[in-house]
C-alpha cells in the first residue's frame, strides 16, 4: 500500500512539473522570446537548407568570408534573412516560429530593400554606398531581387543577352522600339542596356514621373 501511494505521489509530482513547464513555455512564446543570431552562422542554416543553390553561396561575392563586408564574414545567411535563433529552435523544428525574410514575391518591398541596403548603403572598401532612395527604380513594384540573383555563382547581368532579357521583363516595348543611332555610326547590337543607362542613378521625382506618363 505504501509503495502504491509513493508511486502515485511521484506521478503526481511529475505531472505537475510537466504542466508547469508547458505553461512556462506558453507564457514565453506569448510574451515573445527575443530572437537572436545563431552561434554557428551559415552552418545553422545549411543543416536543413543544404541543396546546391544554398551551398554555392560560399562561392559567390556574398559568401566570401575573407571579405569583411560580405554577409558570410558577418552573420552568414542571417545577415540578409534576419536573426534565426527561433527559426532553428529544436523545440519545434522551426514550425510555428516567425519566418525569416524571404525575397521575391514572399516578402514586402520594404523588407527586401532594407535587407540589401543594410550593407549596400554603406561604403564597403572601394565601393561607395548606394543612395537608392529617389532613384527611378525605387518603386513599390521593384526590389533588388527583381533584377539581381544572389544565390548564383554567375552574374546574369554581365552577359549582354541575359541583361537585355532581364530588362525586357519591364521594358520590352522600349527595347523593341529603341532608336538604333545608325546615323551616328553606332553598332547598336553590341551595346548592353547599362552601357548608356545607369539604373542606380539618382533621378529627381518630377523627372521619374514625367518618364512614366
């Protein structure tokens, strides 16, 4: 009888502790645990996101850990996608916790723009910081990832055909009907868009509005 009562008591204590732990966890989640950068940087992400498109980041400019201005020399993937301590939590395997910053159609314009300008608005060695606000492409419909690919060892904008194809997503009519300047002796088919157009050029708002009318 004594042993039976002892067993019941121990089970009651264990159940109480379990309920207290679960309750504590719920309070922690409801009060909002502080998200932080993970200790292992990119390794924390690549444990799950290990496909080639992710692992090749180490071969890109953003993945150059020897460049102090590159994301991989700072917080790795989290430099762009945001702190991931909750996302990689083993308690829930990432399910139900806040998603990280996505690029493309799955994040807001401001989220994506801020993620890029956190670095690219600052001077980085020989590269001057970019003054993006107010430029012609600074519109709600355009983000950096509209034109640029980060998870790639190749830069499609460096190739003439690929660059024109990228620009044609928005400017197909302008490209098709563009003057060819044959009278000036220009071989138009050798040119890329950015031979003449600086898409990062600061443009006055009244000029930008006039160009879209």
